[in-house]
């Protein structure tokens, strides 16, 4: 046991990306991961979605670990452990002087939903069990919790994608019970979002809103598109600092006014000190007026 001063850098980011089919969960997860690591080789996708991760290979040389059925919690844990070992070995081979267990990468679990309702997942296991249903859940819950603990205690940043579907409740209307839409519900066991650092909700237009935020970076912000800049900002938040020199490089390398605005909104703690850099770059995108 040891009493120490709290430091963000002691914890790794655990992020959820939830949305319906076609909302851009895998693509957004890859952009976030690259922003966090700035190195495609430090990203591993655990793919349960019929090789969907390979569709974005043009982005960079990230790694893919295909996880086939059965989608039991134990199989997910094995996949995470294999991904962790691969990332540690990759870091150690690049620089033997650093502590590879601290210099980690990002694991993308795409998706968590298969562990809940996929072939060999929790719901199917429960349906095939004999005996009392309540007692059976008592046996399954520890297995699911072991997976959640594996994610939370991992030395890697982890991004979980979660499929969602429209949820309905029965409401009384004119004396009749009719189904009523009550929003999107994640296809996973209830309570996963409580364990994560933050959760992004994606819509069919690929815009995200933050429904759970322990960082405070997205509080009160309107919908936005996830990009690598957001991942970089999250990585810096976890290290408890923003590097002005690195942000200057981002400003100078920006290719559009829209990207410049994203950078400006992503660094509220130091943007005032870089005001002139933002202004100069903004002027470079504005064509001079004719006499």
C-alpha cells in the first residue's frame, strides 16, 4: 500500500463510441487512436465485425486482430492480452531504453456488442443454461465483470465501439398501449458507460455528442465530427499538460480554416497565449481584396 498524490498520467483513457450502423464508429475510433498515439503502428483493432477494420487501411499501418465466435468474455480477455503483448513488444523493439510497460498504444475493441448478444455471448450463454434464471445471472455476471476489469486495468488506452438501436417503451394513449420511441440504447450490458472516462454518441450523419465526460473538455459543446486533433487533446489531458510548441506546429501545418477552428476550440487553456499564431494562420486562408 502507498499513499501518493493523484496524477492523471497514472490512468489510461477508456473511451466509448456508441451509435447505430453507419454512424462511423470504426473510422472515428481510428482517428481518435491516431491522435492519442501519433503512430499508426501503436494501434491494434480487435475486430469482431467481419473485417470492417480493414476498410480503412489507407489511413495507416495499424494492426488488426480478428476475433471470431464464440464471443465469450474470456475470449475478449484473451484478445486484449494478446494485443497488449504485441504493443509492448512493438514499443520495446523501437526503443529498448524506455520502459515498454509505460509507453503504450491504443487498443480498439470493435465492437463490445458481440460480447452481449453475439454468437457465444452473454445472452446466448444464459439462454442455453438450465435451472433458475436469476441464479444463472449470478454465475454470468462475474464473467462479464472480469472483462470490464480487464479493460479498466489495462496499461493501454482502450476505445470500445458499441452498436445502438432505437429503444421503445409502451405508453398509454387514448386507452391503448402503443410503442413510443425513447432514444438510442447501446447493445451491451447496462452500466458499461459508468465505467468509462468518456462516451461519445454518434448519429447517422457522423456527428458526435459527449454523453459522459470526466475530462470536462466537451461540456456544453455542440455536436462535432471526431478527428485526430480531439485524440491529441485527450492524450494531453491524460498527461495533465498542453505543449505550446506542439500546438504551434499543428497551427502551422493546418490545411484549412475549418481545421484551424478545431485546433482553436481544442486548446482553451493555451489558445490566448498563441492568439497571434492563430490570427496569422487565419489570414493566410483569406484571399487579399482587389484594389
